[in-house]
C-alpha cells in the first residue's frame, strides 16, 4: 500500500483524500521526501489518527520485505477491549522487542514502533501515577495495556522493580483481606506512589 501511494499520489489526489478522510495527507505528501521512512510513518500515523475517531483502540504493525523496504502497515482498530489486548499480545509474540515490525529479511531476528525498555515503562507509570495513593493494580495494568505499547506482564515486572527501588509502597494486605506475596501484583493489591 505504501508503494502504491508513493506511485499514484499526484495522479489521484482526491481518491487519496477520500482514503484518509482528510486533506492532511496532502500536507504530509508535500512536507516529506518522496521516498523514505519518514513519509511512510507520517502517513501511517495519520491514518491511525483518523481511525481513532471511530475506534477506541489502534495498533500499527509495519511489514518489511526482504529488501528492507516497507511493504505496508497493518493497522488494527477495535472498540473491543479484549480484542485489542489479544491483538497486542499476538504482535508481541511476533516481535518481542516492542517495535511492532516484521521483516521477512530478518525473520529469525524479528523487530516490533518502540523498543521494549522497562525503564521507559517504569517512567511512564511513575509519570501517570506520581503522588497517587490507594491505586489498585488493575488501574495501573489498564493504563499500561490501553495507553502504552506494553502488556500486563511488562506492567507487573515494572511494578516489581519499582518496589525494589523503593519508588512505590505496596500494602501487604489485598482488598479482599488476603496477605500479598512480596513481589507479586495480583488484582486487589494497593499501590502508593511516592512523589518524585
């Protein structure tokens, strides 16, 4: 699709505008070089932005051919929370680096838009919940799943590290009055974020 758009943009401007649902695509076309990843990513991001007007969740997945050229972006859009969560899990299984990219040239070493970095996730969690008390783990996990590129397992690992680093205080008793095992973050665990 990316190659098609590069080839036919000037010939079929109105159809491209109809495809994107906005003439912002023409601005992207004018402001980026004819070839290159910057224009491709800008167009995919614009299309994803347009989808967000009708879909609660979106995910972008880049497909690269053996010559290392972008063939197309697969953009998943859904209003269903569980469908979004499952699609994100599938994308992470395809590429566990977090870049959401698949290259047939390097299929043995797959690469997925943000490189997985637990420090990034810890920073995102701290920024979102800085100074908040009595935050249930499920709220933190929902933030991670629906507002970041990461999964529940990444959230729990980040919380474990934050607890070890004394950046959060975790109540020893869960909301159901059961004792919490140190380093575990099941539902019902309450987290207090220390002001940074």
